C-alpha cells in the first residue's frame, strides 16, 4: 500500500477524475468505441484522466498528453478528492509470497478488463488502463478461495468471487453491460448517427474515402491547370467533397513543389 501511495503522490499511477455520481468504468470502458486510444487522449485533453505508467521518469508526465502541464490540477484533485476516497481491500497471505500477490493482482486485472472491455493502453498488450499486468497471457486462475469480498458493484463482485474458476461467469458480462447501459446506449446512438451521415455522404460523393487512382489524379490536374476549376466545381466530376479535393491539391503541391501540375508522374 505504501508503494502505491508513493506512486500516486509522484504521479506514477493513472488517475481518473470522476464525480460522486459517476462510475470510473463509464470513462474507462471501450464499449462501442472504435479507437479507444484516441478516446482516452480526448479524455486527457479535458483533464478527465492523468495517465502515467512509467516509474523511471523524474517528473510526472501524462503519457496520453505529453505536452500537457501535469502538475497543478492533477495535484489538487489527487490531494482533495482522489486519495481521501480510496478504499483498500487487504488480502492476508501467510506466509507472504510476492509472486502470489502479483498473480492475484493480475487475475483481478485481466478479468475486470474483459468484463468491462477496458481495452489496451498505448497498443501494449501487457498494459491496461488499470496498470501493468505482470502475468499476461491466458486467464489467470487463483486456486485459493477468498473468505470475503469488498463492497463492490455486482459485476466486480462476481469477478472477485470467480477468481478460482476457469472461466468468468457469463452473468458478470451481462451485469457489467447493464451497469454501463446508459453510456453504451449513448455511444451506440452516436455511432449510428455517424454511420447514417457517412451513407448520405457516400450517396452524394461515391468516391468519398476511397484511394485516388492515377486517372483521378490526372482528372484533378487537368481541371485545376487547364480549366482552372475550383474544388467545389470539381466535386461533381471527381465524386468527392470539395474539402477532400482541396486537401489533395495542397498535399500534391507540397510533396512535389508544384511539379505534379505538369505531370502526375512527379507524385510517384
């Protein structure tokens, strides 16, 4: 406990900023999120998470937002709200075995990650948003029975109670999804809205998001150089949005120092 406390104070542990009415797993879960690393970075940008997993650094640094100032607001939240509200569940291991302690920690981490779909962290499989998983691989199983469980939400309690089982009870997954049903529903609606918007865009611009072929690039060059059309005027012929056309022109100009306007072979 002293090691973790020292880590929090130094900024070497990930901290989530939630209100009393919020569930940390609502922020941590990657349910219905395609790019959860971008999602975590967006949370870091609005000071919802300060993430540091590298204890070798001299000064605390938000790994999700390296250029972000990682001191004042983080320290105030840590001191006034985070640390005073931490609950500790101590497991008595007699005689003490450091390897077994880490094994138990890994078992809990891996199962919580699966039940709440907490995703990976910085594309490293052995790092989760709960911290480093020392025993990464298959589902870790603890043969000893727990004599008691902490006061947790129902899904997490089932996770703790099933540490000795070969599989996580399906009930835990169902309850976990139910506990996060509001945030999952909100994300699903956003995803559906994005899907419909994309369909509308594709209906109007059939080549939206597709690679540029040599024929497309030559059409673009001719319309730009010979006919001096604007991106908005080109969009009908190229079947792409005007902003995508403007971006491609800018990219080609910078990449070839305008040479592609004479010959698209300058792009290859």
